[in-house]
């Protein structure tokens, strides 16, 4: 059987194996992205609007953090969650929660940095103009986020792409446990190591499909109301 | 007319010894200024005179560096309450519309104040009507031209019916016809609603078109403030006169004073001017170019008290007419309409008599 036919067969019949792995990949990445957004959007807004010492240094730190190697993020989370670590009692090591946490660590600097850039791009005067029209702090923040929705969705796309494709952190704090913490990237590494190229290729195609559809949805959101 | 309640007599805003600082240096000092209910003020000054800083202080976006500023009878303090801030609206020089429809932009200040969508949109449509922008309601902000965006920004500032409306260069970057149209719409809207307004501008003509009160910001301070005809007819100082465009500023020696006139001497010529409080022996006689009339050749006796024989030195066309530079005992500038200049067949070298009433001469 040719590789292509075998891959197609895997995608068709291997459903019971493949799809749960794909689903978990999606769950972990979206949880990571959600945590990162919950922290990163307010933080980015604060960095963009705030006038306090050290603000530039923090923006620089967030920019630098966009390049954090996933294995390093994995290592930091592992140190926290290891049985003897500060959060060891939670027994989260080798669970999807640990993976989501590591991924949040990877995505947060991306969200912080691109949110700050997106808000700053609106100019110095818009935040004050909104206040001068009678906006409270909350209303001002909400309006600015709405106004910067295009760069914010771009930030989400960038972060989602990074999370779906990372292997190092998921491997380190997830452990690639079948049926528990196996995601598409860790499964691919394992299948290739075992010579199952057809299955690895099928997993790869599924990963590509996932990445494309998430970015498709975000692009649609981005362009929906601005045509 | 009913007698005004005490609250309407008290000024909307009151400044005493106010100092505004920006980037570590004093940009503006205001000794005393009271702005009352229903007045339209235009504060005029060159770029960098602290106009915007003053407006930001009035809009409670930044506190004054020292002195007292009261709004609605109380000092706003370092963190003014939302309720207090919502009694004013400041429209920035940039239109700064949100990426939404014009209607949603105009409705925004009402939505921010908790008005439901239907109520906010109804008020927004009324505000659009005031600025003849009803047809723009459904357009998105970035599809608007500069002039249209300016109308929407003004309608937005008006929509929530603020008690004090603050406008930073409301007609900036508009061509003269749109500026005039918008200025008269704004003036009408202000009078109809009785809204108190403080606008800042670098353009004297704008102030004349819009304001009933004017403040002149020069050299880091509020140099003069008051009803517009008072300031433009009787500038308090030479710098003010120059800035507001009084073209004839003549150093004069005071000869005699009487109840109905003051006799002055300018370059050996005696002139009569309206009585004034001015003391001392010397003064600056200020005569607006549009108050100087010209007659062909020499003249007999006239009702105008001041008649000077001159020679036409130069003719300069300008947007407001023809500026005629005159040589005589002292240089003078007269502003004539094109038709009048044509009728007199003025040409450089022509002998004319320059006339102005004593009431056109102000001493500073």
C-alpha cells in the first residue's frame, strides 16, 4: 500500500485513535489561550495606558517573552508542579491542566505584547477623548479593546498557532500518556520514532486542518464587521 | 423675564491665579477668568500658547499646577468624580471617531451615561439634525470626509447636552466655506440650547464668527478677556492689538482730555479719539484698517474728526478686500472693499485723504 493510501486509511479507520487526540489538542490549546487572554489583555491594556516607572521595561520584557522556548516554559511549569515543588500538592503534573498552564505561559507574552501594541497604535489621544466624552475607566477599557479588535484577533491567531504547534512543553509536563495527555504533536514524534510514517502523516494533516480552521474562524471574526 | 436663580449667576467655571505647567515649564497663567451660563468664549492665541492645556484642565483631564480652578462651584480636585466629569464634554482637535457608524459615534456619550439604545439614538439623531448631518447617520466613520467627520464629532460633543462644552480648534483643517457653514451651525446650536461653550483657536476670524466673549492668550498669560467687541475695539495692550490684527498702531502723545474726547498728537498731527480711562502722557493709538475711509484728493470740513492727507504707497489684495498702505505724516493702513477701491481708481502715488471717526481711535 502506498503511503498516501495508508494515510487516508488511518484518517478513515483510525478515527477512534486520532480524533480524541485532536480533541484534546484543541482543548489544551484553547484553555491555554483563554488563561493567557484573561491575564494578557488587561496587562497589555495597563501597559499601554499606564504612566508608571518601569513601564517601558515591562513592555520590553513582554516583547522578549514572545520568544520563550516552549521547552523552557515546560521546565518552569514542571519545577512548579513537581511533587516536591511549591504547587506539587495539587498533583497536576502529567495532566492536561499542567499542559494548559505551560501553554498559557507561552502565550501570555504574545497576548500582552500585541495587545499593548494594538492599543498604543490607536494613538495617545483616543483614551483621553473617551474620558472627555464621559467614559469611566471600565467603559474606556472596553471601548479601546473593541477599537483594537483587529490587532487583538491577530494576537489570538499568533498565539493559537504557537500553542498548536509546540511539542516541548506538552511533552515535558504532559508526558504523552495515551488517552490522557497525548496531543497531536507529541503523538507525531512518537509515531515517527516507531516508524509509523503513515499515522504520523495523518496526525500531521489533522494538526494542519485544526490550525487552518482556527485561523479561518479568527480571520472571519476579524473581517466580519469591518468590510 | 424671571429673575435668574442664584446658581445661574454663579459662574460655570472660575479661575484665579491659575498656572498650567507642561513638560516642566509654565505654559499659561490666568489671573482671573469667570465664564458664565450661556456664554460662548473663544480663547485665541498662537500655537504653543497653552490653549489645549487650559482646555484639558477645564475638561478635568489634568489638574492645574497651582492656583484655583472651580467648575460648577467646586474645585474638581485630583480625581474628579465621574458625575462631575460628565457635566462637561471636551472635543479634541482630532475628530477621533470610533470605527463604527456615525450614529453610534454620536450616541456614544449618551450610552456611556447609561441611556438605553433607543433613547440614545433618538438624541443622537437630534444632534445630527443640529449639524445638518442626518444623512450621514448610517455611514461608517472612515468613509466620512474631513468636513463630515468634523460635523459628526461636534454632534457627538453636543449629544449628551453637557453643561459646559469644550472645543479644541473646532474648525481645524476645514476649507473656508465649510468652516463658515459649520461655524454658523455651531453658533445656532449653542444659542438654541443655551449651552456654555469654551473653544480655543489660533484664528482670530474664527473667534469673531463664533464668540460673544473672547480671551487673548499671549506670552504665557491671559492678556485680555471680555465681551468680543470690547476686546476687539479697545485692546488693552499693544501685543493684544497686534495679535487681533489692529493694523494701525501709532505712538501718540496725549495733548488734552475733555469729557467727550481726548486730543492726541501723532507725528505732529493732532487727532481726536473717544474718551478713555487711560492715564499718562503717551499711549498707543489703535485704529482698525476697516475703520479708515479714503477720499480722492483733499477735502473740506467733515463730521469725521480726523482727516489726514496721504499718498497711496501700495495696494495689497487680501481675502477680506484691498489693503491700502498709505504714506503721510505717519503710515496708515486702510481696508477697502474691491468695489470701493475700483471706484476710487486707487493707484500707487495717488493723493487721498484718510478719514476716521474719533470713536475708531483707541488708546492702549
